[in-house]
C-alpha cells in the first residue's frame, strides 16, 4: 500500500472498522472476499470527505485450528487488486489520487 499510495497502513486486511453512517455511500465498496477490507480502507484514504486513521492491534498467531486461506493465492489477488486500484482508469484512485492534499 505504501509503495502505490504513499500511505502506511499497519494491517490492510484487518476486518475491524468504525465509521459514521453518512460516509457509507462515499466508501462504495464493490469487492467481496479478502479484498473487501482493503477496498474500504483505500476508498476512505482517497476520499477528501473522509477522515481516516488506523489504530493498530497486535496480531497473534492462531492458537487452535488451521487457516483455510491460501496465503500465496490471496497475496497474488491482493497485488492485482492494489495495481487495479492504483492504475485502472475505472478506479476511483485514477488519476487524481496524488493530487489530493495530504
């Protein structure tokens, strides 16, 4: 995320968010699955109408059971999604993202 959007997110895949009801339309999520959390954070990041901050919660490995997630497959899907969000002409981040005041 930092390389493509110049914003450091500690955990871009966290499933916890708190936001005001009035900004749901601004977020306009279209993705599902593993990219849903990432899309919400990127849409909040690029919208000039939304204040965005992260409160990092330390992650600990799973104590019981095994993850059903295929890390390699999910990782590739995230990279493709990030590239699409940054460079696709249909993405809300193209081309005005870097012109946003920081």
